C-alpha cells in the first residue's frame, strides 16, 4: 500500500484501499445492475423539477427563461457528475460525497458533508411529497370531489390548512417500501421510472402541437438575474445521480456500472428537461401557469382536461421515484457514518434477512413526513440546496486532489479535462450558492453548529479511526 500520510486530528483520512476492502465485504445486499442503477438515477433527477418546480419557477422567478435556469443548473451538475463518476469507479462504497470527502480531505470534511446530506436529502423527500400532493389536489378537483381543507396543505398555504396529509402518507409509504429489501424496492423503482418517462414523453409530444411562440416573449421577464435565481432553486432537480451513488455497495459490479449509470442518468434527464420546459412555457403564458401543477393546468388551458388528469396521475406515481432515490440516499449516508463510528453503531444495524438499515429508514421516513406536512414547498425547497452545492464543491475539489496525490490509483473512469472541468463544477456551485436566500444560510448555520457540537462531543473521539489511534499510514 502506498504511503502518503493519512493526516492527523480532524483531518485524519481512511485509506482508499481500506475503504474498498470494506465495500467488498459489505453488509448490504448486492443485487443492482447497470440499468437498475440508471433507473434509480433518472428516478431521482426527473420528477420534482418538471412536475413540482418548473411551473413555480416559470411563473414567479424566470418566465420562459426557466429553460436557461435548467441549462445553468445542468452545466454545473454535469461537471460535478463527472467527478462523482471517477470516484464511483474507485470507491464502490455507500456514502457518496461523505465517503469521498472522508477519504481525500479528512474526517471533519467528511463529517460535515455527511451531516449536511442527512438534512438535505430528507428535505428533498419532503419537497417532492408536497409537489405530488399538489397534483393530487388538482386530480381530486377534476373528478369533482372536495376534500376537507385541513388536510390539503401546511399551515399558511391556504385557508383552513393544518397539515399536508397526503404528503405525510407518501413519505411513510416510501420508508415502508425501502424496508422491504433493495431488490424488491428496485423492481418497483424501475417499473415506475419507465411509467414516468412515458408520461414526460407524452407531455412533450402532445404539448408540442399546442405551443404558441408568442408565449416565449418576453423570454426574460424577470431579467437575467431571474434565470440565475431560478437555477439555484431548480438545482436540486438535476442531481439525483449523487443519491444513486450511495447505493454502490448494493451494485453487482459497482466499479464498472456506477460511472456509466451516473452519466447515463444525467444525460437522459437533461434532454427531457429541456424539451419539457419548452413545451410548458410555449403552451401557456408564464403569468398563467399554476405553480403547483404546471403541466396539468397548461393542458387544461388548451382544452385537454382529460390528458391533464392523466398527467396528474403520472406525476403522482412518477415523482414517487424521486422520493425513493433520495430516501435511499440519506439512509445509506447515515448507515455509512454510523458504521464509521461518527454516529452510534445502533443506526447501522441492518435487517438480518433483507440486509437493509431499517432503523434509519423509519427515522428518515418520519422526519420527512413532518417537514412535508408542516412546511410550504418553497421553504422546504430552500432547505435543500446549500448543503448539496457544498457537497458538489467538496467532491470536485477532492477529485483534483486525489488525481495529483494518487495518479497511479486504479480508476475505471477518468474524468476528462482535469483539472478544468471539476474546477468549473466547484466554481459553478459556489456561484449558485450566492443566489440562495439569507434564511437558507441561517438554517444551514444552525444545522452546521448542531453538527459541530455532535462531532466534537461524540464523533471525533468515537470514530473508527480515533479508536485505532489514527496511526495507520494511508495510501490516499
């Protein structure tokens, strides 16, 4: 094993070879192939951006330039995706950005990225649940039924609203599904992703015939800044691949399949995003787009109410895959942090038969249900972005550091354009962070401080490296 020093104190690092050996003896069940992984990635990317946030950003922030918002977010995401792909081929272990940061930049960096992802991924699950609930309300209205106001949204989102009950139920359902075992859950995910892509293609093909070019003018009604602000808002809709990469230990051949799945899933999703946003803003003037059920309202506006209902059903079913991907992600990050000793080992306990971390899955299910039930969608969405962007910064920097520190380490995928591409990914992510609202920074600071206290009191002294004395020389 090469010896390059493993750092000391809060910057101690776990050798890449050691991490790889742990992954080979993983406690999680290996059953995912390339296309199942790609489906999980597409499932995490396609959904919230199209069905939940595209309408809101178009009507309130960017207008027709929501297309530009997605392209900006997609460029930043692509640079980071290539960095993730290189790491995924080297370190086939659960944890994604947390694990990569830990291996290259040190334990404290890994801790804070992992700690951030616990909140970010959980909040994303909640945001998507709220988005589905909006389509559910649209569908119920189309069927002529009327539900009690108290169950239709979080406090402050409408008269008489007390809780978004449907969103709460969805969060708990996804948690239940994930506790059934990864093989069963992945089959469900693959089937529903296929259904979701079919709905998106239906939207694009049919909607194309109702596009009016006049609706694209003015293209930047909120100015260029509106498009950039929109990019910061929709950014979390183009990074489902990073949550998918947390499933590395459940892949049958992670070294070969993970890099391909990351690239395939982002490429497929960005093509669909661009086409769908063109159709949305071309069918209906941005001022008239319903921010909660954009595509359904757009189709209803051109007299296709029946198809609008089909889209609403497809959205409800299809966006479940986003919830699946990110709840899978947060539970695997939590599992990995607990296995490394940074959090109590009690959380890393897996089911003896199904080989999944049942305890953390139910905790995340309940936590996301509480956020979904009692926070408005925009507040919940703002809760998600800053930590993910920081994770992207860490991964982009780490891939540069490791390439120069260990140029001879075996890689099944080598990121092109080193170091320019990952540097651009890091800069894009930092730049997008500046567009986030001050309240987002405040919430992040509070969560960061809580994490700092937990790491100082528990993780620093109880981590696996600390118990070994941090004396092992590292090849990373």
